[in-house]
C-alpha cells in the first residue's frame, strides 16, 4: 500500500514550491538550516537521541513524484513523529545565504512506513535535478520539535513526461486544432550551405539529428529522438507552403506520400507556445519497425493516420489525399534519412522571418491552453 502523501509543504524564495506557501497551514514548523545549525528563534531543539537517517534511497521516479527511504538506528526510533525533508532544485543548493530566518524551507511529513511517496506538481518539475536531505523529528506537547542532525545530501533527477501526461497534452491540442486543410508536400527550409554539405559529405541524403530542447520541458523526445524536421502547413488562400521562412532561403519539397503513407506510423510528440498567440504541435512520422518507430512506441501516444485532428492520410479513388490542421503550426519529425533526389531544392521568394524560429525555444509556463497540471 502506498504511503500517505506529505502532510504539509513549505517553501522559500529559492525553493521550487514558493508559489503555494500562502495557501498552506504551517503550524509550528520553523526554519532549520540543512547543515544542522538551528535558528535561535526557531523553537526547535536538538536532541541527539533521535536517529540520523543514512543510506538514503530514491526510487520510482516520475516527472512529478518519487519514493524515498533510508536506514536509521533503532535507538529512540519509537519517538519519531515526523520527517523533515529538505528538497531543492540542484542549481539552488548553494544559494541560501539570503534566506530569511522566518521563511520555512522544509517539507514536513508524519512518520509513516518507508518508502514514502513525495508527490506534488507545485514543487516538482520534469527532467530537473534536485537535492534532498532528511531529518527525523519528535513533536512535543507544546508544539515544538526535537530533531536529529541532517542526513547526507542526495542528488537525483526527475523523469520525462509519461504517455499519460502526453495524452493530456494531446487532448488539449485537439481542442484548438481547427478544421483540416489539404496539403500535397512536406518541406524543409535551410541555407544553401546545408544542402551543399549534404550533397558533398552525406551522399545526397539528409541525416537525422538529435532534437533540440524546444517545447515542453518534460518532453521525452527532446535531446533524445533523432529525426529530420519538416513543415507541412499551407497558406489558407493558396493551398501551398508559405513563401516566408525562419530557417533559410532554400527549400526542399517532397511529395507527402514519400514520407507519410500506410507503411509509416504517426505519433504525437508535444504541444507548446512561445509567449505568442499561435501554438505548435510536434508530430513524429516513423517507418514501421524502424529504430525511430521503436523509440516512439515506448514513449509517445500513437495516432491513427486516417483519423486524427492534426495530420491525416487517406486513399480516395486510388489517390492518397492529405490534410493538416489549420489552427496550429505543425512541426513534423521524420526519423529516417531522406535522399534529396526524392524531391526538389529551390530558393524561396519570401522573407527569412527569424522571429518564427523554434530552435531551443522555451515554452510559456503560464499558458493555460498548452500546459498540464504537472511541473512545467
């Protein structure tokens, strides 16, 4: 049976849970520095008899929770009523010199059987490094506590979004996808030097590269999935790709059926915005059975290529017909190499709009449209 969640959560100006401190019941818990030195005004007394936690173990790590356990001497173990858990983002662990003495910094839990689950999106973010240390405490009749010394400091990193979290993002993206428009090509904009390099050094084949860290912080494809970025959005009035681009004045176009067909699988990868009114959806196209397909199958929600809200492929009168969502900007990652001979390269006539670039773009954590109820 899973242990109860933490009874109280407390924060500080450098703690991940600072935003909710105003809503919490702090009772009589006061500041206690991690190095074991007690604030003179804290009302917390030290008592050597309480066992110090050691051999701390972190397990079952998700993007917004983990389990913690430790060993401790049996002496005075029955006197323990609470655990104090000091949880901080790793980058903040040496930034405590400006903490005000009256600002609590601890998570406080009643003493429950170990391992204990620590959960809460208000102080845990995905793919983030944290430090944690533990004290045992005994609550006195007057409301004060006697405490042990702090344990050693342990470091760990939270996990990426799971399929469950990505499905929540998917459902949010479906709400604003809008009606479907026809498309006929996928396209990739780059500088002329890029295509010259591909011809000279890669035998004319564009090679997959590791996706950057743009989009949701917890996305399992960032920094891990290898692929080639393509666009497929069209202009409403012409039905053709826009002439402007943030990525270079040369455009590679390839017939949609060459990349997206019944021999490929389609996955939802991310949904985000960059402090703008328009939103981006990342989709992954992977040839069935390819390494990219196996990667996505384990981590991403799979979409029906014939029936979804973003990008569809259907046969009509013996011809493949393609549609894309009108109200989101689709970024499509194709996971296999693509030979330039399968399409054409030409210079575009429009502008290079660098403001539209999504390279390593940071997601707006305050947007209610594209965020879910776990750490950003």
